[in-house]
C-alpha cells in the first residue's frame, strides 16, 4: 500500500479500536511537500449538549493542567514554582475543553531497545519496563478522565527509524519491537494509547498494519523524505547546542548513554582508542540531534493542537518532560535503555542489567527474560502461582493449578506482601 502523489491518511493510523469520544474518521491529506492540511472536526465528535462557557472551560483546563503538571519533572520552574510551559499549553487545553473534546497529547518515544544486551538491557523486545511506561501514560489519561469526561489520548509517534541507522540497530529489529509494543497495548485494552509511524506521518504508507518486508522497504525512503521536508538548509548543530539549553541537555544525555549503548555496536567498530571512541560517540550524538530537530518539526506539523510530552529532561518551556518509570532520586531511565528490577515492596528500580545481577534474580515471562526481582522467601510459595508486578506498587498473584489451596505458610506470605504493597490481589484458578 505505497502512496503515490497524493494520499489521504486516517489520523492515528495504528489506532487501537475503542468506543471513546475521539473520532477515528478525521483525515489528513498529504501532498508531496510539507505543510499538510490540518484535520477538521468530524461530525461524530459533536454532541447534543450545550457548549461549555468560557469561564467553566478555563477552570476545567486549569484543573486538567494541575494533573498534567503532576506527571512532569523539570530542570527549572517559574518564580511561583510552576511548570514553565503551563501558561502556553493552558489555552490549548481550554480550546479542547470548550469544544468538549478529548485532550490530545503526543509523545515521540519507544524507538527500539538498546543494542547493548550484554550489560544494559535484558533483551531486544518490550518487557516489564515498557509495560510500566505505558501504564503511566494510561494512568495520566485516567486521571484526566476522572475530572473531565471526554478524557485524554496519547499518540506515541514511534521514532526508531530516525536513529537506528546511526546506532547500528537493524530496520527489522525496530519493526519487531514496535509490533510487539502494539500487541502489548491491544492485549491490555489501552484504548487511550495510539501509535503512528513515521512513514504514515509522511504519507508514504496508508495502512494501520504493516508487514516487516513493507516496513523495511520504506525505512531509507522515510529517513530521506524526513530530511527533505523538515531539514533546514545550512543548519548548524553546534550553534544550536550553544544557544538551546534543552537540546544541549539532550545532547549530553545522548553522549552518556551512547557510550554504553554502542560498546558492542558495529558503528563503533575500529574506533579502538578512548579518544577515537569518544569522538565517534559525539559525532553520532550530533547526528541524532539533527534528526531529532527534523522529527520534532514533523510532529508539530501533524499534531499542532496536541500537548507535547517528552521522555527527555528539559526546562519544560516547550514540552512536559514526563519520566515513564519515576525514581525517587533521579529522572529515571527510559524503558528501552534500562532493565527494571522489582523490590520486595513493589518498588521499581531502573538501572543497567549488570548492576542488578548481585541483588536481584532474572524472571522470565513467555519463555524469555522479562525483568529482575529482589531475592526473597516471600516469593517462594508452596502453591504454584504467578506474580504479576504492576504500576503503582500493585501486585497480582494468580494460581496456576485449579482448586489448589494455599498452605498456612503461603497465607502468611500473602499477608506480608499485602502489608508491603499498595494493593495485592490473589486470583485462584
């Protein structure tokens, strides 16, 4: 389903079907050059209810922004301690509230797993780290829906092929990661989470689903088309890094994680001395910044009315920096750059795989390593059970054998786990 000259592309092409109030019939028309025609409101978004008055819309928008701001973590704030971007995003949210629409949010994220599987991540596919990151986004939408009935939607614009040729991850690997991620969302019924691939945003492909072969065929073309449409003639990345604190912060973050990520990557092969390696890392980091600037431009073109989320630390001036697996003493590593460990009280710790090995043991799911867990007798039961660790220190325990009763020792362990966790549910077979 390759596009020719002009194509009509449904918004949020990887839509997980739902019955929420956001229409799936709105369309974007893409032309060979940028500046896509923006969508108009579909008829089925209209309701037979009186419009919300401006005062009520403003108050409701402020209430929603209180919730959104609570999910952020920023390097700077206003003199009053507020998120710097709040004043610029509040009118946008108020417009959606006045029209009784779901609050749209857009997040460039979930590219692919780090290709350092030796010491950094537990595998190449989504695992408990991604589960937790997605659950946090869903929780944000649910918190908004609790005070505003139309709720909110997060569109994840997957940006893997913006960077994978620079880091040495294959196009096939990026497709597999994204495909598994979408299955995870569908399996959990996360109707407020939607996806859009770069080839769909560019109008190069028109379907919600795409085969691995079709995807790989479009990767190089997508990268080239992104640069053609959104690249800036004479763009000076060094000047940008000197004048933009957020991009400088992102660049420094790139350097930090790339030094570990690319340790076993083919893109650093032959750069053997520390000086050569560091220079190579900085070159790749700058290329990633350039691609990121281009992709950010495309995101603004396609989603001009969405509240912009980010997984990178920032001042918060132009986006909400939202850690996906919050940590007590840091911003948190992104799910695809870490292995997650679960403590005996259900706290999640993000770190490199190598640092978990001493205190935690690897736990498998569906026949592959999925996360690490603190070694404890509380997880060693007489009965055959499965532990499911969930967002916000919640724990589900499922019996595997129908009719099997819990021993007194198991009941004691269940009680101790219930004390340590915020919520424990036992589900016999």
